[in-house]
C-alpha cells in the first residue's frame, strides 16, 4: 500500500521518491541540485575520456527525499526515476 496525502485543496497526492539517477544522461547543469531544498542531491566529479574534469549530479541523501519530484521536473534529460513508498 502506498502512502497517500492530501494537497491543500484536499485532493489526494502520492509522493514519488527519487529512486535512481542515470549519470550517463546528466549534462552537469546543476539545476536539480540547486532546486532540492532537502539537500538530497550532491555533486560527483570525474574525468571524462578526453581528460576533462566534469561534474554531474548524484543522489547523496536518499533518506531525506520528501517525494516532490522537483529534481525530475527541472531535468531536461530526464535522468531521474521515482517510486512510491510502499
């Protein structure tokens, strides 16, 4: 059974929590990291095939996710997948 809450207007709302992140799709724009007020996301630095240092998002504190899906909404590459809490 999933967790169901209500919106301010009384409509049912089921939070969808961040589940996975596809780092191969990430552009490294950082919009999702800035948007997450719960500080669920962080930065991962790595060196690409050409020797250039790159930064991409990563899931740091999954347990802090409130299920708002803001990170997925702002992501132009759709790097995030979500699931409900059962």
